């Protein structure tokens, strides 16, 4: 699974996710990536793209959850990501990337690694795999 | 005027023994995609166009599980899915069950922009692709030798794997390890090349 989240200079957030799904999956199986609110979500608060065990991400409506805890619990972006990864996956393994309309970027995962990269306008740039 | 920000991912759940050169390849692809997105943002492209542009690049490169390089079904074929969402008005588009569309994310974008729906799947999505004139290729285009090998491993272990690549080199040498009961993602840990 691959994904990208962006906030532009006008504060507009967007999210995109694409995948081949699971190796050896049954034909006709649909995972989290195409499900809005599960693998992908964007609103005027943030943009989120998820990856990992699709069934856990779907049950946790993971991408929407980040926006929800920002809206209803008033959490900042990184704290919202950490809260959702910690409290919404049950035993599932997954990761996600997110941006906020104020130009923040964040990611989180509860498995042994996630291929990710992030950058902000003030010059920050990071590419990583492991914790 | 706010500040832009961008993040990309290539999948979670990484084989702990992924060879260093594969790790380096992944980092180079992620860096290339970040830079693609950054130069688009500096040219004031809207966020929705930037995410589509970057994911197209990730789909075209066979390294990660999407587009070319997608995971294989139990039948050894490829079925792809994608979704895209634009924050300001929460417009969205999604596709599933694609077998010939070269860049699934662009079809998801067309579902959002050019159809009255938010999600099209399987034959309906393929038909819409032809109506919209997007680039289509044979299913073989998406299948890589690495993934044919991975499918074989998954079938031997009778399991379903999510996002990671078992190293192609070194596998034949590590099978002689003592059979450990430890499993990683449904495969016996002995499958992995020792560090």
C-alpha cells in the first residue's frame, strides 16, 4: 500500500491511498484503502492515509478517527495520531501518515516498521523505515 | 497564507531482515516522491493534484505494493484499489477490483470529478475507465517476479501476507536454520535471511 497526504499554502488538505491488497488474498476482497473514513480521509482539519491490516483499519475507521479526536477532543495532530494508533486498533497492526491545515505533519505505527517520508515548508525533511 | 506540508508512505509491517540495499532503494523512492510533491507545492499546485501526482509515481514504480508491483491474489492475478479525498468540500472518489488500469488513483480522481458516485468497483470501474480514456494495460504488466516468489511462499505457508517484501536473495541459504516455532506474519521466522 502507498499513500500521500498534503496541505497546501491555502490550508487545503488532501489524501490519496493505492494498493494491490494482501498477498494470496481471495479474489473480490476489498480492503481499507478504497474505503473513505477507513484507509483515506481528508476534511478542513486534516488529511490522513493508512496502511497495514485492512480489516483492523476498517473496524477502527482509522483515518476519520484522527479528524474526530482533533475536532471533539481538541488534540493536536501528533497527539491525535498517537491516540488513534494506541486506542483504535485492538490487536491489529497498522500505520498512518497525516497533515493538518496549519502545516503540521505526523505519522504513527504499531508494527515493526513503516516506509515513510515527510517534509514541511520550513525545511524539515525526514525519510525512514524503522522506529 | 499558510505553510505547506507533505507526507508519503510505502506500507507498514516491514520484514525485519530486509536487506540494506532494498532499504536504500525504498528510501530513494520515498525521497524522490517527496521532492516531486515539494516542487509541485512550490509551484502552487492544489493539494488534491499533488497527492494524485505523488501516488501515480508510487504506483508506477514496482517497489511498493500498488500499481506495478501489486500483491497477487490466490489466483496469481492483480486486483487493485485506491481512493482520494479533497478536504475543503470533503469530495471523494474510490475504485476497487481494477485489473487493467495503469494508475488506479487517477481513476479514483475521475470517479470524484466526473461521475455522480463516490465508489465504482470491478467491471463497472473498468467500463468507466474506458469511457474516460485512461491508460489501460494487460494484467501481466503489474506482476513482478518478486511477487510471484512471494505468492509461492505464502501458499507454502498457507497464509495471507500484508505489506512487506521477503528478501529475494539469501532465502535459499536460511532454510537450513533450526525450525523455530516463531512466526512472522504467518511465515516461519526461519524463512528470513539471517542478518
